[in-house]
């Protein structure tokens, strides 16, 4: 087995997959902005979320949304990145922090360009600033938690890989749903954020794989 194969954090993230993810993100952002496709369900989904509220669910949602905030994800990436750097896993540290920082920059730029209003203040249970589309919580949780799974992947057994995907996916889903439940994002904002985060994670992972493969030294026969 070559060094390039051993060093790859995942088996492969083919270019076409990244293109498909980017296309999906673009379509979902467009749908949210124009109120078409999933965007047409924004009002009904918000109404259902408001109707389902209870003190216990609200407390849980606030806790999850706080732990899954853009600031919390940034801190998580930096802390883990510093640990990786100290342990001389510096390429992985740059990948993790770079994925987080660039994902934050991308979703912030899109927010400012589109300037979509958030749901009515009367429906919001927590304070929320800036623009609505895409959800920063959804984007960052997908990018950062996904990047952690990518880095852990080669060190996990098949069973632990499945567990990591399930736990990561459940957390990412929970963070996104809390944004709708708390009335600070439309349904389509969250879908767009998940897709944008996945596409950006795929792009950054592909860059990491290509970089490592080019630097890998193939043992002589």
C-alpha cells in the first residue's frame, strides 16, 4: 500500500461529488431567496415549530443552539487545531482551522449579499442578529463537525466510523432544527446552510487529500 493511500483521511472525495454538493447548495440558496422549492414551505414549517413549543423543549433547544453556535464551533476548531499543531499534526491543524475560517467567511459573504430577513420577531425565542440566509449554525456545524470526522476517519474501526457518522449527523441535524424551532431561521435557511457546509467541507477535504498525495513518498519497489 502506498504512502499516499495511507495518508488519505478518507478513501476519496471525487471532484464530481463536490460539484454536485455545490450545485445543491446553490439551488437551495436560490430556492430560499426566491421562496420556491423548499422555500415555499418556510411559513408552514415555522408555524408547526411554534405550535410544538413547550418549556422543556425550549430549554433543550436553547442549550443545543448555544453549543452549536458559530462562535462555539470556531472555538472548538481552534482548540482542537492547537492540540494537533502541538502534536506536530500541523497539516491537519491547518485543514481544520482553515475549513472553519473559510466556511465562516463564505456564509457571511452570502448573508450580506442576499440580505434575507429573518422570521418575524414575534416568533423568535432568542436574540438573533445579521441576515437569515444561509444559517450560520447549520453551515458551521456541518463544516467543523464534518472536518473532525474526516480527521478521525483513518484511525477508527468500521464500527466506530458508523458511530461517528451517526453521532455527527444527529448533532448537525439537531443544531439546524433548533434554529427553526426557536424562530430565528426559516426552514430553507437551514437546508441551504447544511448544503453549503457540506460542499465547502468536500472542497477542503479534496484539497487536503490532493496535498497529501502529492507530498507522499512512494516506497521504491
